């Protein structure tokens, strides 16, 4: 019996699926605002201790939990998505956003969040701040940068990670879209926000 329970407990190398509500916390009033709910049909999945960028207080709260284990944890801005970085606001050439020779004004609008690829092939998201005749100003700071946050949810799956999940095909870093142009470092981290290694 204890052996079965041991297999269900979150520890390094375990594949974990969880669902949670994410709240931002107003620094002055301490009021909480629901900003994200994960879909039980498409839960958040990580390899515990391997997936990079998991918010540290959340990772600590998950350690040792089993299926149906619950967590309710607050992370300060420094522990969560960091402080606002003005260097993450950049102006890009407008012609980057052309489709068939025309500016893509269906997608590129002030206030829109736009998924993009860096020159190295890493996926990042940016918010359009301003559009001029030759430039598009974008902010690549995380939407919750500078905010304290609260994660409240439960674990729905705990199992051993497969070899493929630990070392997925593509490049060895867990980014299956790198192709031949993968810039993984010695720890197989490509810094890619949308893959298992760069979160």
C-alpha cells in the first residue's frame, strides 16, 4: 500500500497535471481579482523539478502532494513574474507584420496580445502599445509583472514522467519546435516561454 502511495506523491521527475485559479492582488487594498482559470480538459502540466520557471512558492506547495491534493499559495511580485522592465518595450519595423504584402491590421491592433517568435525561434507574447506609419511599439513584459499573485487549485495527475517527456524529440531541451536551429545550453534550457524547459 505504501508503495502505491509513494508513486502518487509529487517529487522530482514526476509528471504533474493541475488545475487552478490565478488571482492578482492589489498592493494597496489587498483585493484579489481572478485573472485566469485553467481548463480541466486542458490542465497545466509540468515535470516537477525539471520544468523551468515554475513560480517558487507554488513549486514548494506542490512538493509532496498527491492526486486531489490542494494548494493555496501567495507569491510576491519578485517571486512570481518580476518587476516591470522598460527594456522589454521595443519598437519593431512595421513590415514584420505584413501578410501577402499588406499590414495585418486584423491582428495587430493597439491593446492586442500577439504571439511572436524571436530571431532564435523562441515563442514570446507581446502587447501592442502603439502603431505608427513605420513602427509597432510592443511591450514584452508579462501581463502580471509587478503584481503579487495567488494560486488556488488542486492536483489531478501524478505519475512517473516518460523518457520522451524528460527528453522530448526535437531538441533535447523540451522545445519540439526548435528544429535544427536549437540554441540549448549545457543544461538543455532554451529559454523558450512556451515549452517545457523555458517556463
